[in-house]
């Protein structure tokens, strides 16, 4: 939220409240306040754009102007004084209503990456001709896999990709976020530039595959993955079409969720295991593309395909583990708060493993999650780490909390946790992940416990 976004609505609401309580006092300031508020609205519109959150502000300014410019004299009739009191109450109510829309950021501000590199980005929309699309009935449909690469660059300017696929053609809601709230998300600064070359500091760069949570678009993890990319990794964030809330396919079609989660727990488990197989195949297909110069654009010849890791959040965390268990080309796996399905809990994982968790007391991890995570850790063959980030909830690893203004985030955190905030949570997660991935991805082994200890209230350490 910019200064204009904050000052104009705040001043309008405060002025309206004063007018509702003491219209005579407010009237003395109307010749100054009214022009300033009107000018402020015009400046906001010209410099930024129309925000639907401003509509209640326009109404508040108009109602306040009417109230203060048409004051009721003390000698007025009783009926007229009653109408004046009703007008004051209406202005006060409008002011209170106008506060609510500003709980949602018109243009969320993502945190700037903290690594030594600037970040470039490129989007690939591939079609796997060897796999039919399981979510559609058309036998001619083949599986689309959409990937956004975030990578280190030395360039500091250029055009930017739109934050989320399908903007302007979104369904009614995106991962339970009403799409009308995203009308201005085309102005989000992702802190990355399109069509810029990868940094020349290295000939080849290690690769991190990233899989989002169930139904979540890759966009909702932009803060997390751009920060990781700025530390010297090529992060390939994958959209899984027909499960992701919104995905633009190679032919421009907007794909929305096609599956229906079963009500029965046993059927739900089987459904998730089936979806997990589809997702793991998506990641393995991505790896297949990395040595193809015609597939990876500006990244051709610059990817270290001997050093690939898989990372994911929630269901994406299970996807990362599944891909690492099935594909020997994946050298390490990171599961962020993900429940495992199928036979994964009993697999003897042959690669280094990191489990990052939100605060158990705030997220309320299920018994399935706890038991299956414990089982996987007991079956590790290459060791690993497990850390719990206190005062972080399940959504703290995503951009979603940043869609809310700071006061609204604070209020929501009192009910569902996450008071640590997404910025601190993601920084801690990226510090730990970067240290963990350093060794398996070809660098000098780093001190993972030291990276965790750099942040307060993170509990855990190495596991056998």
C-alpha cells in the first residue's frame, strides 16, 4: 500500500467520523479538507489506477461534504433536526464500512529478495505428448506442464511478467480468494525481470524444482521462490493444471480445477495418492526438458542438470518427496508442511531430506501428518534435518497473508496464528533451505543448524 493509498482513505474516514460527532467543528475545516481530499483521490487515480476499495471512500467524501455544507441551524424544526441526526449516523456508518475494504491490499507488496543476485524470470508452457490429460474427457488432450523459472541475473531493469496467470479471465475465486480482490494484481512488483540473461558468475547453475500446495497457483509463492533464486539457484515453480486454481495452458486456455475431493476419508486418501502420481510425473517431465535447448530459452546450456533438488509446500512437499523417491536425478528433497500419501511414509528415501514445519500449536497438524512424517524420517538413508518455525502457520510460507493490510493480518493472526508474519517466516525458511541445499547441489557443505539458529524460536536439528 502506497502513502497515497493510506493517507487519502485515512484522512477521509477520520474527517467523516469527526463530522458525524461534531458537524459544526468539521464544517470549519471543510473549505480546506474537501479540496485536499478530492485532489488526493484524483492524484491516486492518475498515478496508480482505479481501485474498487476507493468507491466507499468516494461515497464517504461526498456524504461528509453534504453533511458539513448543509448544517442544520439550532432553530430548525424537530423533524429537520431528526433528519440531521440520521444524516450524521449515516456518515458515521459509511465511514465504518469504508474501513473494511482496506483490509485487502489493492496491490500487495512482496518482500524484496535478500540474496546477492538480482532475479530474472521466464515462463515455459510445455505439453507432454507421451501423457494424456487425466482430468479431461478428450482423448486428444495431452498433459500440459507450466513452469516459471526464477534465476540469478546481473540485470536490474526490463519488463515484468504479470503476477498470476489468467488475470482478467480469472474464475470467481482463486484458492478461496475472491478474484475481484485481484483486479489490480497486474501492478504487483515481483522483483524480477523478464527476458534477461542468467548471471555470468557461473557457467551452470543448480536447479530447484518447486511444487505448490494443493490447488494453489505457483504465483502465491513468489516471495519465497524469488528470494531463494537471489541466493544462487534456478528455481522452477510448477503449476499442475486442472488442480491448480488457475493455469494458462500452452494454447492460451485457462484451466481451472476439474477434480472433486471425496468426502470419505479412505477415498480421499486414494484420490490424493493418485494426484500425487500425476504431480510427480509432472516434475519428472520438467527434468526431462532441462537439457533441451529448444525448451528452456535463455537458460539453455546454463543449467546444472547433475545437481537438481525438489522442494514443495503442503501437497507440493509430498510431491517433492515422491519425485525424489522415484527419480535418481533429484539429489535432495524439502517438504514444507506436507502430508504424505500412498507408500511414501514407508519409502527408504536415498537422498538428503529437510522437513520444515509451521508451529504445531498454531497449524494443528493432523494425526496423519504427524505419523507419516515420523515414519519417513525413520526410513531416511541419507540423513536430514527437521525444523519447526514457531509462530508461523501453514499459510505463512505463501504470499497470501500479504494480500491483507497489516492491521487485518494482525487481526487474522489472533484467530488462526501466524503472528511471525510471512516475511520473517519465508526468510527463515529460505536461509535454512539454502544452507541445506548447498552441499547436495554441488557447493561447499553449509552449517544448517547455524542457519536455523540465526532466527529466534526455531526448534529442531539433524535427524538420523
